[in-house]
C-alpha cells in the first residue's frame, strides 16, 4: 500500500515538474524574446547603440513633440538650407527638401534617400573607402519630421521601460542626449548620413580603434563631409558615424 502511495506521489510530482517546464517554455517563446526589435536589428528603424546618458540633464528649448505632420507637404530648395544651423534650439519645422533621390543598393543597408546635391561626393567617398579596404554603407539618410517623431517616441518608450519612475520631461531629457526632437534633426535636411560598416556588424557603436571610424575621421572632409557631433560637442553624444555635407566652395 505504501509502495502504491509512493508511486502516485512520484507520478504527481513528475506531472507537476513536467507541466512547469512546459509552461515555462511556452512563456519564454511568447515573451522571453519580446524585446523591441527596433532597437536590436542590424537594419531596423534605427540601429541600437548604448549611449552614456545623464538622467539629470536639462533640455534647452525644443518643439512640442505631439505636433503632427501637416497634410500638405511644402517643399523647399535644398540649396537654400545647406548651411542652416539645426540644433536643440533651432528647428526646421516641417521642412521637406525638393531634390531627394534613392541611393543605389550597393551603398545602403536599407532603402535610403538623400539630397541629389550630396550624391556624387557621397558615392565617391564610399567607393574610395572600398578601394582602401574599408566597407562603408549608409544606414540612415533623409528623415522626415514624422519619421523623426516616430523614432523619438520609440526611444521614449524604451527609456520608460528602463526608468519607470521618471516623468515625461525626464525621459525627453534623456532621449534628447542621443536623438533629436522632431524638427531638430540634421537628417531632415537630406544632406546628412549615418555610416556603418561590416567591421562591427553594421552597428552604430563608438569604436575609435576600428579601421572604418579611423578612415571616416581621416577622409570625410576630402568629400565635403564633416562629423557633426565630435567629442565634447554641446549638443549630443559623440557620433563618429554622423556626417553632414558641408561644401567649402
């Protein structure tokens, strides 16, 4: 009798453990890999990187991020905005460049538009990098106000998960250290690109020892590009991949 009781106990224990393991497996499949893929994919909306941020940072003047894209898009001559100062206190509003072109597939990680004005210099730079043994591709070019708004709000959502007790203003202050408030991004000009390389899996990560970031620093100016956010800049974190076309003549 005692033997039967023990067998039943072992059987029930086995069923319980088996059920627990099965349930855990199901939950893992459903939720264990549910991180926002926007922030982890190599070629997602914008590649993830881990900026060094200060949650106590304060914002300068910025636009209301709830403003929606206007229904009628007004185009502007890109040439008139080549040297427009875009920063945390100066906005492009709903600026839309008039000369966007699609970059050929061999130069990009995903479909990307830029101003026609920069295409020749950009492609020449990427071709020379390839000749020098450096694989460079554009992972981000023109972004509309609406695209930047969506991206900024995605980062807000991500930071809210990391800092659930923070206020909206605190979250905006954190995100605005590494992503521009809509209307305040140089990408909206169409003359700015982010460059990545196969050297580190096409990720936006600072690595000054990488061959491609050394190449960018040494050669970008030869093609009328400059790093907008070098070390110690007052606007955003150091971004050695973020280049704006800045013709000298």
